[in-house]
C-alpha cells in the first residue's frame, strides 16, 4: 500500500542528491496509478512536500491520459 511518509522520505533523498530544491521545479510529471489509494497518496505527498516549499507546481500525467502502464 502506498505510504505518504515513505514518499516524503524519497523526495527528501532525491532532492538532496539532485543538488537543487523543489522550489526550482516548474512542472511535475506524476505517476498516477489510476487508483484512489495510489493517486490520493501521491496527491497528499506532493502537497505536503511542495506546498511549504514554494507551492505545488503544475501537475501532469501522460500515463494516466494515454491509458498505458
């Protein structure tokens, strides 16, 4: 089951390794599993991480739009 705290930990590690902060992101491509639990967890995690760090950037998900996995 998706875990919001695990996702936040992944964001923290990824941005520390990338050498730039989430405030520099101007678009975010989401995983968008198409499930209430997966998408809800992703949306909650994105809002929790990006919200206090400059706001949530525009979101997209080509996979969800095209219907491919």
